[in-house]
């Protein structure tokens, strides 16, 4: 046997042999323990009733640690939030690692620990998982895939196709924090900012919004492509127009300043802890109030309205009172931010 | 003072718009020279807010857009030479040259690196001593000083494998050429803010004096533009023409002497090729004989076939302010930001890109 480098991930950690077993037992199961995971069977077996929501997402953010979070927290929150956009209560997640040979065990444990914390906050359990190790250069440190299931409460029907003319557009808080926090750490681009990623699980926020009004028509979390792209998707899916007001959209001064420097438009910068809600006008104030009571919706604001004319179009009234089209994002503003 | 939100205030904006509408009587055409101004004008829908007496046209102030195909072909040819790494600002990658683009060359195996600053290119050279690193030096008086500084640093740090393909262009000479052509009649010029931060206000004075055209140097926020337009209107209505600085927080009349001296040490004026305008005397900067060993043109055998233009693309006319993107048959159909045919659709500061993204041609 050659020298064992204890503090780095080796190819053998993914081989299915002793090292793999130890890694799973010591690093993963210990941290994420729950009855379903503890069995270590090849699949998690459980019962659920009602309408289910099921989703999956892969996380390749670079760098894997950024102000306000890391790839582990992101992998939990991203999938939890995708479930929440259908109104579902998120319950169970799978967690699959693709690790580049040479990753420090210490870093991996930090990531697993933040998976644990985020899952705890979101009230979800990691019930199954997998680990693969690939040769140096075949991945960049660590990629994670998660899938999740949740149960949709009775009487809730949420879809991007449901927006109706007259509906109000509510945004849960300031945009652009995640994209700017991640890019501030990039090599060749790094700049000092106190900004933190907004990465957060929004299952609780959505549950409180639905308690205020089960009639919410559509929900969307504006991740890659930012607010602008999500609104365009909603307008196209529902065949409606959306008109927003620039002065109502919360953006932090630090995000504005960074965007000026980098030539970005905050409308296109990614978020990982924000929700857009399309709500019938009579319920808008109730939902807004409920959002503002939750710590992830404190700065929520009604930013616009759904219209019937020119389906698929998003128009913004600028701070000067003129209006302009807000298009889908074209190309890649910032690669690998989630 | 935070320098951003204050310059986007809706109350102050409304006041300026009201004053412009009240004051403007004569029919007049203003050109915003700079692509950065074009973007602000579209992003804030400023054209809609101006009275019908004022027409705004975009000028040739987008460094990527005005780079001629022949020069782009040279950068692509350099990337084909074994052992050469071409370093460039990101936007340049996608611009189609006569037959290829740097992006395509890269996909086919050429070493092309995107950098955010000139000094990154120098660092690449230092880290790859066995290769030659050629930085594609594009831009106006704003980027030229930083590139001059990189050459002086290369000398100081003994980095012998760093070269610059100097395609720098100067703003006042191209405006003169534009005015001399008689193609566009201008009643006022929104002078570039960042260029003027370097060269100051004096180099614009001949335009006010010899051509009788009011000139106001503007910043890049919506209120900057509105204030600049208001000052231009004021001069027009009074029948005056002089150079004024609306962008006082960025520009001093004498400019930035340190930056100007850096440029003087490394560069000398030369003719330059502009897309849509051909060669204009004294409108470029080439590396002087003292620093010739850093000059890519002098040190590599660059072979290119004669440059060809893209059929149907009217970027050249758009850059001269003679036509708008809406006049182009390719705009929004064959030519989109995803699949650009001309440079004005590639660059974030290009007129076509601004029209496309902010719905310039498609109403509200």
C-alpha cells in the first residue's frame, strides 16, 4: 500500500470499497442522519399521499465557497425553492456528489455541514445519496446534484401558466445579491464588497403566503437570468404582458455600484433566495403583509401588474417615467454562478 | 454622496425634462458620440421624453464597433501563429471578422484568452515565458494610457514576450472627419465623458469654434444626459457654441496629465482604419520606435487575405449616424445578439445591441 493522504479525496473514495464506505459513514451519514438515510439501502422507501411535486437541479458554482453560502447550502436551497414554486411543502431530498480528485476532506466536510444546516432550516431530510470521484481536471472541485419531492396542499393550484390580467406582481426582496457576491470572489475580477449571497430556503415563506391566500396564481424563483428572465418566462407561459415599475424594485446600493463597474443590469443578475408571486389583485395586500412578516420577505414589494395587451412582453416604466422593453437575458452574463 | 442613486432621481429628472420641453424651440439634431451614452439613453427611454424638436443620433463611439475587419483579421491571423497567445477584452471575441472570429479560432484550438484588464495580459506573459502574448489593444483615449502603462511595466519587469497590437483610436479626429464629410448635420454634440476625463475639454474646442456646434461633455447616468441636453438646448436657443462640462465630477478642462504623459511616452499619432469611414489621418496611435520591440506589427509576420465586409450589414452607416438599426434588413432577423453579423450587435455599447435589448425599434 502506498502512502495514504488522509486529508484529500482520492479516486479510491469513489470506488465503492473501504474508503468509500468510510467516507459515507463518517462524513455523510453521521452529519445528515435520519431513519430513512440510516438504513443505507440503495433506495429510500417512504409513503406520501396527495399531489406530489418532484424536481432536480445540478450545482456547479465556482468558487464553491462564497460570501453568504457555499455549494452545499445552494444545493439544498435551490431544490427546496424549486419545490416551493409549485406551492409544495418540501419533504425529501437526494444528494449526489461528483468530486474532483484532490479536494480537501476538510472542505468537503464544511460543505456537508452546510447541507445539514440548510436542510434543518428548510425542514427537509436527505434520504438518499451517491458519491463519485473523478480524475483531476474532469470536474472543478465539487459538483452536486439534488432532487426533491414535496406535497402540494389541498386547494392550491400554482403554475407559470396561471397569470391573469389585473394580477399583481410581488417580489420578495432586493435583487442581484447572489450573482454579485459570487462574482466578487472570481479570479481576475475580485473586488471588495460586504455583499452576501441571498441564498435561503423559501419553503416557509411560501407556506405563510399560501396561508394568507391559497389563490396565488404563480410563483417563480428568479435564479439564473435574474428577475428579467423569470418575468419573461411567466409572460410567455401565461400569454400575458407584465408591466413593472423600476422605482419599486428593491436593489441594494452595493449591487448597483458593482453593476455599474462590471457593466451589468441588476435585472439580469442571479438570486438564490427571492420569490416572485403573481397574485389576484384582491389578495395582493394580504400576501404582501404575510411576506413582510417572514425574515426572507421583509423587503417585499408590489413591483408591477399583469396586462392583456401584447402577450409575452415585459415592459418597465423607468425612474424617469419613460418605458422600455425588458427582454430575456441573451447569452451568458456570468458563467457558473449556481 | 453615493454617486449612483442621486443621478437617477425621478424628481430631478422630471424637472430637467420640463425645462428642456419649455426651452427647446428650434428643430435640432444632437449626436451622442459615445456608446455608453447610447446605452443610458435607451435604458432609460430618454428619447421618448424629449420634445419633438430634438432628434438624437448615435455616433461612432464604440471601440469594438469601429474596429475594421482588416484589423480584426490581423488579430485572428496572430492567433494562428504557433506559440502565440492572443489576449483580448471579452466583447471582441464574438465580433465576426472577414472569415472567422476570435471565438471560432479559439474553438478550433487557437490560444485566445479573455482578460478584464491589460495588466492581466501582462501577467499571462510573465507566467508563460515560452510563449508570445499579444494583447489586442483596442479602445480610445480611455484605454490607451493603461496599455501604455503595461508596456512600461513589461520593460521594468523584464517581460520580453509581451506584445501589443495597437489599434487605438482618437476621438476628436473622427468627429472632424464626420463633420467634414457633410453627411450628417449636427446642432450639438454630447461629448464623451470618460475620454474627456483623460484629454480634458480643450481638444473639443475646435468643433465649437470652427463648426459652430455646441459641445457639452456628459456623464453616464440618466440625469447627466438630461442635464447635458438641457445645456445644449440653452446654447442652441441663445445661438451660442462653446464647450461646457456637465460631468464636473469626472472631467477637468486640462484632463489627466499623468495619463496623457504615459501615452506620449509610448505612442505616436498614426493613420487608423475605422469601420464605415475608412482610413482617417492622425486618428490612431502606434507604438513609437523606442518601444518597437513590444509592437506586434513589427515583430510578427502577419498574413491576412484582403478584408471583406458582410453582405447587407450597415454597421458602417450606423456608426456615421447616417442610418439607424431600424433601417437594417438584417436587424432582429438574421442579426441578433445570439447570432451577430455586425459588431454593433455584439458590443454591449453597440447601437444595434442597445436597440435590440431595450426595444428601441419596437416601441413600448
